[in-house]
C-alpha cells in the first residue's frame, strides 16, 4: 500500500545475480492490481446482507471530478458499522440513489422493518429513500450539511451569528424549542436573504428527527449527522488521492472499494452505542403503528 506500480520493483529486496525476476514491471503489477481489485468489487457489491440486523442506514456522496460515488454505511443493533455498497453516477440524482438502494434490497436488506435513514440532505436521495422504503424510512437529514448549505448563501459578515443560531437550535433536546428557534431564524433571513431562508426551510423538520426521542445525548448527536460516513470518506480521499489521473468510473469504483476495505479495518462501534436499545424500541413502535394503520385500512375496505 502506497507503492506506485512504477516503483514496485525498487521496493523489493535485492536477489542474487543468478535469480531472474519477473512480473515486477509497471504493466505486470498494474494488471495484477486491476484483477485483484475487480474481484474485490464483485465480492463487495454482491455480498448478502440478510443476516445483518441493521437499525441505521447512512448515505452520502463523494466527488471525483465529474463522477459521484454514493456510499451506504449500515449500523447494526449493537452499534457496529458495516460498509454496505456504493454506486457510481455522473450526479447525485434520483436514478443513482434508487439503484444503490435497490441493490441493497436485492442482496437481502429488508424493507418491512423501520430504520433510521441519515442522509446528506439531497432531494434526490430523500425521494429515493421514500420510494424504496416508504413509511419504514425515518429520515434524519444531516445537520452539518444543512448548516453548510445555509451559510454558503450568506455574506461573510453574517455567517458567525447564523451559525451560532443554528447550533443553539440543534443543541436543544426539546423538539418544539428547536423548531421555534429554526422558524424564527428562517423568518429573520427571509426578507434580505431568501435563498438562505429557503435552504433552511427545505426539510427543516427532518433535521430534528432524532431530537426528543429520549436517546442518550452522545447517540443523539452521532445520529444527527453523517459524520460516521464522513470518516469513511476521508480515508477514501486519502487512499484515492494517490491517483494522478482517473481513467473512467470503473477505475474509481475499484479504488473506492479498496479504500472502503481499508477504512473498515479501523472501524469502532458507533459513539453512544450503549443507547442503541432505546433507538431500536422506538423503531419497533413505529412498525407497530404502521401495521395497525394497515390493518385498519384493510378493515375499512
């Protein structure tokens, strides 16, 4: 890891003059690397998921020039993280998002159990989640993404005060209070900075899905953002940053799968994982409510 193909032969220990070396040229090493990573892609993207008891699904995109790689990270009921899959696309659009989620369900991810879906806030990803999982998808939009999107549409002089106001709202453990603070801020911005106000207003309540559920503070804060998947993406950027020129999306996918495998070696349980039973109980209550509603609808018909 970290040795360029052109320098591979120089990294080997010297052999005696009577021993001929082979397979150490740049092209030979490159061919073996491509074959090995292609096999890993097939293994990773077809691995069965039915045995995983996932309570949380996190999704985010990482950009490589004109390509976007959507990554899905699962968190099981014990708080353990699992890289589930990825999907390459030219943009983070609904088709790419739906294709990624469909691949996960085809590999055994149930759609009949409620899960918390933590996403970066993109509208296309939000639509895809609802299309595939319906009411069983309880969406939490990343608070950090929301903050960045709002601040990016404001002049520099306003960013510190608006950032502080957003942080105050998101720090509240009472959902009604958090909503009031966010709506007040949205009204304050609406006249002079309608773009920032519209960004804040879009999906506002879904940035507070985990607030007020009675979860331990550490778990609530962890699940309010896509930070766990951002850590994975940071490893991917470091590993993939060694590439000087990409030769298409297929090459990016191979390197990303390798990077995800590297990141998984350092996975720790989710911060605040001791509170996972409380989240699971909440998800089961949501399932019970959906099932009761379905039975009532059948009876009324």
